[in-house]
């Protein structure tokens, strides 16, 4: 098991706290990116291999402040079915794969907020230039 945590910049948290559909879509983006990274680290795994994960949505920080973020417990590998047998391929996750997940999630989340007109195109472009991966870490 490996824990993956995704937090968001303050200007996105407001929308995530109030829109369950948006929160679910962002979580799906995150898990899709993690699954893709897992598969890329398992070269022998078949294409339809899937990850196993449990996610906890935290809505507050240590000071009980509003702070939406995800804690995901993810199996270190991917599962696939061969006939009636379940197959597990262990993933040797790399720092490069983790960085790729972070970059992909940041870009896809910013595009989603732009598409839903929650952020202006100018705001999205400005956030892309922020340090620390635009606040998505």
C-alpha cells in the first residue's frame, strides 16, 4: 500500500467544498492519473489492468480550517483478470511517475475549472506559472 495525498490551492477549495459533482470529477481525474502511472510502472501488465484504492475526502486541516484534500490508500500494483484468475502485477513506482501524476492532475483540474467557468482563462494561465505545481501537491 502507498498513501497518495492531493491538496489544492485555496482558490479551488471553495468550489470543491460546495459542489459534490465537481469534487467527484476531480477525484476521478486523480485516480485515473494514478492508475495510468501504476500501469506504466508494470510493463508486463495487460492494458485493462486496474488499481485498487480507497479514498478519504478530508474537509478540514489540523486547525479545523476548511481544507479539502484527498487521502488515497492505493495498492502498489495493478489487478487484471485472466479467464477466472485474478492477476496482480507489482508496480515499482518511480519519482518520475509521481511527478508525472502531479503535472497531469494539475493540468486536467485547471482545464476542468476553466471549462466550467469557475476560473477565467487568465486565472488558469496565471496559476500554471505558480511555483509548487500551482498549489496542487
